[in-house]
């Protein structure tokens, strides 16, 4: 029996149906229009029910349903209602993991609604910003040119060639043709203005990005290795990271504050609820006995947890 | 002086860039890598599996590079942050209407929402609300207040709000998107729906609870588009569709695949997801037996693993669909399968593993620890965790990193798929590219100016052009393996048959292509399986070439796409086996060649050019000329216990099929003369074996013949039966039926997958297969 239910539970379509039941239960209880349902052999859809079905259809941005479409929708509703009642009669809602989790999930959503209702005062927000300023730091930026020494062309001499080129480059400037002629054609740009370290890392790899930010400005340096080979680098300028003023980024600060409130209120609301319960756990949370369970798990029950 | 001027310009440029929060649009387009398929706790199945705490906002954080929590509580961080993403929680059970009418919900308190709320369950009241919905939501301009995050009273609206919050034009783009989760009879027909912008998304997405028929989804999408809300669908896991993702005969309602179906599908589904955690949908070794790299991260299962069901291979893979598409175009005048490629995750963890060396699974508890994975946990009762692959990504060639620019690129199919690493690939097709084009720094401009990029249709050929030429270019991911080779996969059709061929067009190192076949030998492997390491001492950083189709026939429909292979690197299972000190699993390859796939470019002959193609014989032609179809009895007399020589009149290829005796309901059959106790066969009534012989390894075979070479030289047989006037065979359960017609003194045969053509003739026995006059170059 448990095996069969376990298999059913893994059936995603059934999961959706069960989710639908869960919504139904919540909806009906909240509306309080039916009270505890009596088991009845009568399934009646009133014209008003049909209008509500049509409303759900229209709310998805479609034209009003044709009478044929409405008949199909009504059939579907009747089917859902019958399966729902049969499932309730069988007690399938009781102790059902999916139903339990869906309801728990809706509670989590409720917490978030609560979090969204509160707005910080200007002072509160500013004080919070000052305490969390480092989270809003704008990363440093670098502007550089590079000469590429390609392993496709030079094989394992690429690094050596780059070193030799550095020796020969002397006082050539950032875009002196004599300097540029020493390197190979690169697949992307040769000049990268105003890039954050993440951007440089996306193009060249993290190691290269780190090195470029530590390279002295105003002269050729290297060789520096990237994921493509070896490079000589001329760093034009480095702008260090900075924290913008509160006024510049108030909207971002507000969003971050709200985000944090969400977590805080979730935690607080749960704590408040939990305090009304006496939670009893075994003293000794020894996992020794559970090893044998793991074997059963591997045999096929894993997906249903 | 020049120096300081330059610095000034740079500084000025920098401040301008900072102001516009991103680079100027690049007319030559940039590759932007993004995720089109991920679930958070807001998907009920993910939540039920134990992904409880993270929402779409956390997913966007992860994609931007911040560490987040795996559902098991440990931190996970992406290797290379993405440029864009859309979170696709399941749309089913997102009960907006219910929740909008829920007393006390934030929605119900909004003045703008009042007209949506039923004051009573009366006819008049329903009518009023419905009218309001029709006039305001469907027809009129969107009500701003209802679209704003404050009223996010439903999961869908919150999803939209979080996508808007994460969106930073020029830096990171997040889309409004969701998954339509249709799976009738466990056949995966899922689609991810992407909206061009979030301002006009409907109050409630169209879910599979509304309809599981793709056709009805497309109708709904057409309606949305008409209302000014552009959107597109990306199908995924064709490999799990039980053959139903790419039908050639009837749709899910049993209606014929016709021009209207094709138009609707092409209008709404420009892209397919070709690779994800649950396998690859490019092709399968049984569909592409001559493609030595077809066996890549194959997973053939059905969702929910229904007992007693063996998934169909035919109809479940993209390359065959592209081939069927051009065949349909040629024979019936419409092509439902003109799609581009992307790849994605389908992780249910909010976070996504893209790399072999950072693989943490995609299904919470069942594959969230190295022990669970390497113990071969059967995830969801469906598949061995060790056979799961890394997530793929979609590369998009767009002018800038914004919703509009990326969406338009997806619509024109200028996209490519990667198996995980950020490999970049470009493909241009045209008639005028010089072989020296790539030596020019401005070759990309030439690519666009004189041809079309991936996803496009070749323009009409120039007067002097003999064959189309392709510029193909790829660069490795700087944090991953070097490149092995680029291949061009070509598919074409003739007389209802379709064919494919994989060309090696440019490769690393000094390997030489085989003189006769053009096939490039495998690259060496630097992988140390025991230590799970590799080095980039082989392979190339960049590969590029200009390639001309050497076997072009201007009268035939065709398509071309590029496939880029990395050098072999250790698969995640090998890395984690080394960590545990156990043997690498024997259920997967210890190494992997990561790859990229460009979207195809299509060629369609002009009406004039098409006339040059041989007319071919159709069943209708035969019937009209008085030919008669053989009955079961006539078929039995013709082939049973005979060795029949056939000629494929399209390719000219001749081969033999040996049809064994038909069984007698499981009764044992011995050899004649009898040798007591030696049973040679025990088949059900009217079922027997057949075996194909003399097929060469380099012959381009027509579709759905399975591995004919294996049959020819290893003696492998399959089963056949005769029923309803057909010789019935199958390819992994999909029937392939042959009808035979007597036309004058000839026997002509038609296969059921060749769109009405009769392409086979019974011919006299062949004495020699390789006439030397023809074999000499």
C-alpha cells in the first residue's frame, strides 16, 4: 500500500492535482460559504459557477469562451469536483506530504506578504545603510590594453616569446605600432576600457583579472597568463572600489532592506508560532540506527521525500 | 601629448559608459550566456522535494555570482556568472483568480483591483467582472497598478516582480518566464514560455491544467501577441517525450500535421532546449549511426517512470526533426521543425551546476551529496544519479544585454547551445565568402553583409555560385578545456527520404583527415582517470575556417549546423569517484568532450532549381499507373524465407535483406534435416527475423534504418511481421512499415516514413559490390 502511494506521489500530474485540492481547501475554508462539506451525490454547477469559470478563462487574456469551450471547462470542473470529493472521502488529504507542504508553503507566502506591508522611515533606512555600507560598494574598474601571445601559433614558446617581447618593447607607448606588432591577433578586443574585475574574469578567467588589477599603471608589464595563453598588459587606469552616497542608491538600499526584512519577519513569525508549541524530540539524536534506512532509500524511495 | 589625450578620452568614455550603465550596442553582436530553465521553492515539485527556502530572487543572485544555499544547507557558487536568465517555475497551481478574490489578501485592498473582485456570486456581478477583465486586461492598456510588485498576491506576480528587480539593462537581463508543464501519459511535452518584457504579462499564465495540447498553448500565445505582448516558447527534453515532441503524422489531438500546425509551431517556438541535467536531445546513436559523437549524455526515460513503458527514440531528437522538417517542406510544402538551439538546467535546487568540477546535482536530497550521487541513487524513481549531466546554457548573439535585444535574437534563432562551459561559436552562410575572409579583421562585418548568421535562411544563390560557403569560428571557454574540432552537420532530403552527414571542417594540431572519408582521427587524451586531471597541452584556443559544401545539390532542401568539441576532460563522476577513492562508474564514460551547437542555417531551392531534382516515384503515381498493392499472402510468397536484393532508387545503393521463416506461435523450430533437440527459433505466430547485409560504413543511409552496418557485419538481426498488407518492422518500438506494389513486371516498395514515396525496387542478385571502375578516383 505504502509502495503504491509512494509511486503515485511521484507522479507530477498527481502532485498538481493535489496542489489544486490544497488550494480548494484553503479557498473554501477562507470563504466560509460552505462550512464543513457533507458528502453528497449531487454535483451542481450554477450559472454563476459557470460565469466564474469563464472569468478564470478570460483572465488569461483570452476572448470569452464559446459554448463548446464552456462545456469542456464545465466537464473538467465536474471531474475535478468528483475526484476531489472522492479523495476527501478516502482521506487522501490527511497526512499527505504534498498537501502538508503546500499548506506550509502558503504560510511562508503569508509571512512575505506581511513583510511587504512595512515601509522603513527615512532615518531608519539611512541608519541601516550606514551599518551595511560595504554591501553597496561599487567594484573597482580597470582600463587596459594587452598584447596576445597565442599558443595556437607559438605552441609552448608563447610565454618565452612574451618575455622576450617585453625586453624589446622598451619605452614604446600603449598604442605604438612597434609594440602592437610584437603580439598576435586576438579574438576579441585589444583595448578594454572601464571594466569591473568580474567582466575581465568573464572574458579572460579569474586569475588574469586579479593580476590586471594589481598591475602598475602606465607601462608594459607581464607576461600574464589567461585561459587563452600569455599577454603583455598596459594598465591605463584603475579606479578603486567605492561606496556611493545614500542619495545615489536609495532605491537599491530600500530593496535590500525589504529583502532583509523578509528574512527577519519570516524568522520572527515562525519563532512566535513555535513558542506556542511544546516541541518534543528524542534526547539522543543518534543516527546509528538510520544506516539501514539509507539502503531502502537507494532502492527507490528517494524521489518521494 | 597623444598619451594624455588618449587617457582623457578613455576617462570621458568611462564616465559615459558608467552613465548609460552598460556598453553601447554592438552591431557585430556579442555572445551573452543565459539560463532558460530553473525551478525554485515556488515550483511545487521542487518545494515538495525539499527546496523550501529559496525563491526566484535567490536564483538571480546565484546567476549574478553571489553564493546561495543549496537546499541541504551548504553554500554553492557559480563558476562564471551569467549575462541573463529567466526563472521558470511551473505555472500549474498558480491560482491568481482564487487569490485575487481571497478576502484580506494584499490584492483585495488595492483600489485598482476592486473591479476584479466579486462582490457577490450573482450573475450580474460575474458579468461585470468578466466584462472588466475583457475590456481592461485583454483589450485595453494594462492597468499599471495591477502589474506593480506591491500587489503581488500570487506566485506569478511575485515572480514577475523579482524578475523586474533583478533586471539591470546592459549588465544582467532577467526575463518574465514560466514553465508550461504538459505531460499526457507521462510524455514530456513541456515548454518554457518567455515574455519579451514584463510590463504586459497576463495576470495569469496559461498552464497545462488549462490544456495539455501544445496547439492550444500556441493559440493562447497568438492571442497574447495580438494584444501586444510578445512571447516565445522553448520546448525541452524531447528525449523524454516518448516520441511525441516532433510528430510527423498526427498531433496530440489526432489531427494531421499540416500547414496550419507548422505555421503555428514555427510562429511560437523558435528554439528548443537541446541539453540539460536530464540528457541531450540533439540525436541518438540509433538515429545517427555514422556520427561517432552522437553518444553524448544520452538519457532515455519517461517522467514518473511508468512501469512497463519503454520510451520511443523516434520523434524524440532534434536532428531527426530537422531532417523530417525539410522532407515535409519538400513533399508537402510546410516545415514545422525550423528551430534554433539553446540549452539549460532544469535544476530544482534554485542553484545550478554547470561544471564537471563543481557538480552538486539538481534534485535536492536525492543527488545533493557526493554519497547520494555516487551511490547511484535512483532520482525520483527515474534515473541513476550518476547518469545526470551538468546543466547547459544558451548563448545569444545580440547587440546589447537587454530584454528587447536578447528576445529578438532568440526570435531570429541567432542562438547556440553549450553543454556547460562558455564556448563561443559563430556560423555564417552565404555564396560569396572568399576563403581568405578570416584573414581580414573585419570578417564579422563581411559575415553579416554577404550572408546570414546562424538561425537564418540562405539567400538565393548568386549566378556564379556553385555551392554555399560557411564561415565558422569558435573560441574556448578560458576556464575550461581547449578545443578539439569544429564539425558541420548537414541534413538534406530527396524523394521523401532524408539523410545526414557530419563533416570535420577544422581541428587542432597536425592530425590529418582521412584521405577518402575526410574523417579526422580522435584527439589524444590528457586525462588521468585515477587522479581525475587533464591539461590543456593539446587542442586549440581558437578554431576557424571558411568551408564550402563539397557535395552540394542545388535542387535539394538542406540544413547545416556547427558542432564544436572540446578535448576530453574528466566527467564529474570521475572527479567525485577519485575524491571517494572508488572506481569511476561503469554506467557512464569516464571522460567527456564538452561541446557547443550552433543553430542551423537552411537552404531551400528556388522553384526553378527544384525542377532539376529527379521527380521520384510516389505511391499515388504507381496506383495511377495501375500498380496493385500486395496482400499479406502475396507478401509472404515474395519474401518469407527468401533473401531479397533491393535497390534504393534515390541513392542507387543495393543491398540484401534476409527474411527468415515466420514463427508458429512459439512452437519450436529445428533445422532441416532435423537434429533432435536443436531449436533454432521460437517466435510468436507470423513473426520472424530479418537481417540487412552489405551496407558500407560510409554510406549515407536514409532515416530510421537503425545501425545497418552493425546488422551487415556483426550478424545482428531484428524482427518483422506481415500484417495488413505491410512488412512491419520497428525501431525501438516505432513501427516502420513497408508496402510492396506490383508495377508491370517490377516490385516497387514504399517505406511508411518517406512521405508517400516508393523508393525501393527488387533487383536481381548482385555479384560484385564495388565495381573498381567506379571506385578509382
